C-alpha cells in the first residue's frame, strides 16, 4: 500500500494503527499515519492555483520540492500530463502524479494538520473555501476574455474594463465584506489558528491586491481592516515570510 492510500485509509478510520511520525518525528506525532517522505509540487512560476498548497506545506513545516515550469516548456509538456493541467503533485518519487489543486490543498491540510479532522470544524473550513472559490469564479469570465484571441483588441479591452469595473464595484466588495465579518472576532477564518482556508484566502488577497489585474485597484482589500490585519498576520509567519522574501 502506498503511503497515500495508507494515509487516506487511516483518515477514514481504517487501520489507524500508530505508525506515527517517520520522516518528521518531532512534528505532530499524533497524526496516526505516515506522511509521504518526498513531495514535489510542479507548477508555473506564478502564484496561481499552487500557492495555497505551497502556503499550507510551508506553514505545516513539511518540506517539498517547489518545481517551476516555464510557459515555454508547458506547450510540449501539456499533452503528457494527466488532465492537461498544472499543478501536479508527485509523492515519494512515484512516476504518476496527482492533479487538482483543491485536492492537493486538502491533502496538504491532512498531512500538516491544517485541515481539522473534526467534521464540523472541517465543514467550516470547506465553507470558507467555497466562498473564496465563488469569489474567484466571479473573476473568471473577464480573465478568460482577456486571453481570447478571437476578439478585436479594442473591443476586448472595452469589455474587460466594463466587466472588471463592475466586479470592483459590486461582487468583490460583497465577498470581501463577508470575509471581513468572519475575521472580525477571530484571527483566522475558522478560529484562532490557521487552516487551509486561510492559505487559500491569503492567496486571493495577494492576487486581488497585486495590481496586476487590470482595472482592479491594488488597494481593493486594504479598505477592510480585519482582512488587512489577517494578511499581515499570515505574511509574518516565519515560513511564509521566508518564502515571500526569497530573492527570485
Ligand atoms: C477587526 O477590526 C476592528 C476595527 O479595526 C478591530 O477593532 C478588531 O480588533 C479587529 N479584529 C481582529 C480579530 O483583529
């Protein structure tokens, strides 16, 4: 049985005999299953869909190989991948990777303890992730349109601007208000310690506030004091700070 299958089996309550920590003896000896000894995460050299997984592994102190794929190499690599998608995650040097960043996030949460095992706590975490997914889904049409090669550039620019201005005025503030409220009385989205939901929402805050999405003002999240404090709190975590401040 592979470490993953074993881990999932143990999570499901089967065969939960103590094989506790092997590779990370000092950490979380109570997990009750063995972690993969080797993790490689392959993605483009951007935050994108992999950053939430990176943040989770970093916060959990789980070492991983953070492989970056250039857009130039992707062309020929794409058809060789499982679903024609990145990111991919390789465990224990196995040839066959896992796909789907949401699945990787939950897996990373399971092996780091940043996804609560308690079903009701996990429910809250998934609820917050669902809300963040919804926000991102609202952004998608204008992102896809901006890549559309079949529309005249001028017409496209006009449409993208119109859509983004609407997003910045309506949908984004609507979602951010919900997150602001969730952070009003708690340091993290689901309580007093970070979970995978925080790893994902931090990624979204950094993306929205990056200034790289045309017509989305870079200060869009800074109007929310609790979100602003949340972001600073997350970015001050030593593992995250070291990663973000690493010279390129
Ligand atoms: C949320 O923001 C308000 C207003 O700045 C502040 O009083 C409160 O302490 C903040 N809550 C948290 C958990 O930081």
